[in-house]
């Protein structure tokens, strides 16, 4: 279903069942509704689709790939060659930079900013107003457990609370919670929870102050 004033540029592919609200812009070589096939998040997927939904005024930049079941909120922008795997949810007015990978079933809130070249692992939760710098890496399996053909243990993705900021080049390990309005310095390796409004940086990241300028 295409809403009023939608535009779809050359060589874009929109799979059946996709719902594009009014004023959506789909640029060149975008794929919307790619079916999931093969292994992902402890399951084998046979290629069955699920309708993606794109909110009013959203923009899908050239080369973006959105899998089945993806939801993009109104007025959000998905950058050039960015990949959103199945059932990713993006809130309203979020900005996803180019060459970004968001893995299956991750959830991004409203007014989220993700800079280019970052990797958001499966089932990660990013709440409203979060800012991630360029080249941020997230992990949902600290033990790197992989046994083909055997049941996989539950994943433990990180969580980014409302208004936190993570500097470019940082890595956030599985199960870590970045607290509300916390700030992580560039190049940090975050191995444990960071409290709300804390300033943390280093390898491993250590709390060194607060975002209001005081001591922790």
C-alpha cells in the first residue's frame, strides 16, 4: 500500500504487502521487505515475509536494505547502504547514518541518532534521544559461543537508556546497561553497567565523573 505523494526511485524493490505512508521517499536501489532466509538469532528462516511499515515523511536513502517486518517511524531517515534486518523497529524522527547495520529485532526509539559505520547487534534496545557516534560496536554474546547444529544459549544484548551518548569507536559488551543521560568517551570498551548521568571512558570504561560536571 502506497500513501499519497510517495516517491520510488529507479531500481528500487518494494516487496508485496509493504505499507508506505504519505510522503515516503524511497531512493535508488533500495530494497523494502526482503524476506529472511537462513540462520538468524537461533532460528532457521525459510524466506517467509512480513509486511514492513514506513511512516509518513520517512526517507530511505539510496542502497538501503530493509528486511521483512521492519518498522520505521514517521520522518525518520535511513542512510545510504544501511541494513535493517527483520523486525527492527525505529521510532519517529530518528536519524540512521550510512553503512549502518542493525541486526534482527533490535528496537530504536524516537529522536535516536546513529552515526555511520556502527553495528547494532540483535535484540539491542536503544531508548529515545540516544546518540551513538561513528563506528560503535555492540555485542550480545560475550563468550563467542557458536556450535553449528546445536541449540544456542540466550543472547544478552546491551541496553541504552534514554538520552545517553556513546563516543565514536566504542565497544559495548553483552548485557551492559548504559544509564540515562550517561556519556561514554570515544574509544571506550564498556564491560559493565554505567550509572545514570555518569561520565565513563577507557579500556575497560571507568566512571570518572558525571555529566553535570561533578564527582560521582
